[in-house]
C-alpha cells in the first residue's frame, strides 16, 4: 500500500513595481489580431479579439491567447516574497497574494472588467524574476461595464464510479467598489473525491507469486477558503492593499485490502489518513511616491495548525489483529517584512532596491503507537516525539533594467541573503549562512516575428522543515529519521528560449535549460541503520520544453485549434548508496499535453478533447525501489454551450482510454544493492467519469 506523503507549503502576500510599457506587433490571418498600441514590444489582445470564445472571466481570455500558457509556481518553494515566479501581471503588478495563484486570481475577474491583455517579454519589465512571455492584464477603470459589483460563479461537480459524488467543488466571488476602495470577497472549495481499485500481486525474493491482494482506495478532501482583498489608490497616487484569508483542510483517505495469505488465511487491511487543518493569513502593502521613485512597504503573517493521523490495522484469520498509528500535530508560521524602492532615470534605466526580513517556524509533536488487544493504542518511543525548526533570514537585492538597443532589453538582479537555521530535533543545532544569488536576463527581438529570451540565474530554494522531524510510514513499515544537518538547495541554471509568431498559423516556442544543483534533497543514509532526507552532491539538470498553438483556419477548418505542451527532463544525481549516476528520485522524465478545440462558427457550441501523459523516475530508499507510473494516457472529450441562461456549460467525459495508476515496489533484505526480500506490483483503475463545469456572472 502507498505511504502517506505530506508536504506543507507556506503562503505569502506580494506586490511589486509597475511594468515597463511595451509596443504592439501586428498578427495577420485568422488568429485574434492585437490592436495597434503605442507601447513598445507587446502584442495586445482585447475581449473583442477573443469574442468567439464567449469568455466569462479574465482566465478564459488569457487561456485563449495563441501560444501562451499560464505558469504557476513559487520562488524556490515559498522562500519569502523574493522575485516573481508566475508569468501573469494584473495592472502591471504581480498577483497580490501568494495564497492565490494566477489562475485563481484571473478566474475572479469578469471578462468585461478587462480592457486588454498585453503579451510582453519579461526581461523588458521592471519586475525582478520575470523572463519569457508575460501576460499583463489591464482592467477597465471603474470596474467594467455597468459598474457596481460583479459576482462570478464556477461550479464543477464530478461523478466517478465507485466513489462518492463530488458536488462541492466550486467558487463564488464578488468584486466591485465601495466609495474609492476596490473589494473582492471569495469562497472557494477545491473539493476532490478521487480513488482507484484493483489487484496487487506480491512476490517472494525469487519472483514467485505469494498472494494477490484486492484493494480499493479513496482520497477525499474539502479545503474551503474564505478570502477578502481591499485595494485603494489615493488622489496623490499612493496605493494600499489588504488581503485576509482563512481556510480549513479536511482530509479523509482510506485504502482497504483483502487477500488470502499463506499461514494467515484471510487477511483484511485498512490504512487511513485523516487531517483537520486550519490556517489563516493577513498581508498588505502601501506604496507612495518618494523622491524620484516609488517606495513600497509589504507585510505578511501566516499561521497553520495541522493535526493528522495515519493508522494501519491488519486482521488475520490466523494470527489475529495488529496495528500501528502515527500521529503528528504541527504548528507553522511565517512572518515577512519587505521594502522596495524603484525609480527610472532620464536615460530610461529602471532601478530597484529591496530589503526583506523573514521568520519561519515549525513546531511538531509526534507519537508512534501500537495496537493493543483491548483496541487501544500504546505509544512507543521512536526518537522523534518533538521537533522545532526556526529560520531567521535577511535579504538585500538590487535590480537594473534597460533597453540596450531598440530590439534588445536586459535585466540584472544581484542579491545576497543571510540566514540562521535552528533545529531542536534529532541532530539539532544552529547554523548561519551567507548566500549570494541573482539573475541576468536578455530579450532579443531578432525579427518582426521571432524573439530569443535567455537568462542565467543562481537561486536558493526553501527546505521542507518537516524533513528535520522523524516520521513513521505505518503502511510500508518504514521510517525516516530527522536530519538536523539539512541545508537549502542552490540551483545555478541557464535557459535559452526561441519564440516564433507564425501569424495566421498560430504561435510556438522551444526552450532548453541546464542547471547545476548543489545540495538537492533526497533519501540518504544517516547512520549504518537509519535513513532520512538529506543533501546530495552536485547534480546536473536538463530540460527541453516546447509549446504552441496551431490554428487550423488556413486549412479550411474555421474555428479549430490544436494546443500542445511537452517537457523532457533528465535530473542526474550521485546515488548516496552506490556512488553511481542515476535519475533523481521521482523526477519528472517527461510530460506531454495535446488538445483540440473547435468553436463551431455561427453557433454557441464548441467541442474537443485532449490527451496527456507523463513518466516519473523511480523513487529510491536505501532498501527500496518504488516506481509510480500511468498505465496509458489520460484522454478526455467535451462539448460546450456558451449561453445557457447566461452561463457557459461544459460537459466532459474523462479517462476515455481507461488509464490506470501503476505502482511497483521492490524491497531488499538489507540495502538495495543486495538480495531481494519481496516485491509487489499493481495497477489500480478508476474508470471513465463525467465532469460538469458551469461558469458565469450574476
């Protein structure tokens, strides 16, 4: 059975300086045509250019721009506020809240509130961290057509075989103005009702079949989040923003297995994972004119309380009942203060100076217990009952950007951070570090339709503080010892991207990236008998990415388009056990998505479908090799009507090829360079299912 894997991320709030304006480029043929604009370097799209898609939200608009894909991510795993990591700006500024990604923020903006969307090269913007194509969504002054409040609704129920129906996935948000203050209030529940089932074969060390286990797993989650955002611009140009949010995370995962095993007869197994988390955050910023530039002050506080329980109970016809339980309660918080001062010289050079201070904390209480004959659980010492991790960090950065030529722009960011990392768990100690980092990026307009983007970067990533704490995997009878010697990974990387506008045929790009990673985190030996998460020697990371939109109008298929996105990776690391080069545990080897959409001319109907597939590298412990994979591609088909009582209604039929979730595990007697103890292999199916998506405004 699968182990429970828990990862916790810290959300933050951030806003940066306004974007550097840019100039439009004309697109011919049947592609949506950007309108003429006086700003340099941009392609501009208005809602009228994309009207055939009947967009309801800003997200619908941005998703339909040929060749543009929204990139969501974090700055090295939520390491403070730092630089931009998403390729979407709203009104020339980053998304105001890292607890809300670009897709979520755009889905809360009605399409008629958007004046236009500019696609511009990131290196030409005075927003540190941006490279490649960036979408700047500019809103209509006063809140859009009709003014007042606009309420956006998205409801996405699913009906899956063998699982509970999912009626609760959706969001309702309202935006408008009270006096001169912009207000957004939203309630979102990204509910999931997922699962799979099927046989699992278990073999002995010689490869002989021991028994077959019939399994059924369900993974249910309700994470309702209520949030509010206030924004105001004073008559003198000063701006302030305030963001508030609170969320519950209610998880109930269950895996049942039934088998007939030699010497034990019928065996029933139940593995459960439950969690009742709550978290909240408050953040804001204030921007004002000061001297020749603008000063922005930003603050954030976030707290999360996460109690979870993993329980594994086995009932044997011969041998009776046994069980284990691992319980952990974690409190974590993040506090950030940041100041940014940016200005532009008379010669057209953009400058920004930033200072940031952060305090992160994780406090863990854990318990490992064994099932007793009376049904109670008796705690057993395991050496990781209490762990506290604290990090105090300060960072300073200087950013410079300007046009080196009419068709060449550059941006340079130089930064350094000081951190003090303290842990009180196993091997705990206090350490201090000074790390330089930064980024240099170029955007070169080779011709009217061709752009080359290049950057070189040194980045410091965020550790998962849970790796400092010991844990027990009760489903697989394995454990991790906490490691107080962990250090954050450092990634030195470069990327070259070529972007081609194909006019009436669409848009395409290809990018190659290489990274030299120091101190990547993976499974390592901590003693002759224990293992846990630790740092690896230097590693080499390679990635090739291609994406694009092919418009089929020139072939006579009016209103049809094909979108494609594929990435191929090789993350080569030194194995801490054998010393040989291998792929990083559970590293992504490739991911590919291709989709077709046809908006039938003269009607409100659209139809299409898609195919996606991916492959991960095996995951390695010192005594185990695990392989998780998809048996077949994930195939979907849909039909959409753009005006059902004013709403867009889309019905999808999913997993048409009956993809299954595959899992193979080989467990060794001692280390994985020795004899095999046993192995298991399974493919759990989840069948075909329906998904309904309803979006619109009231």
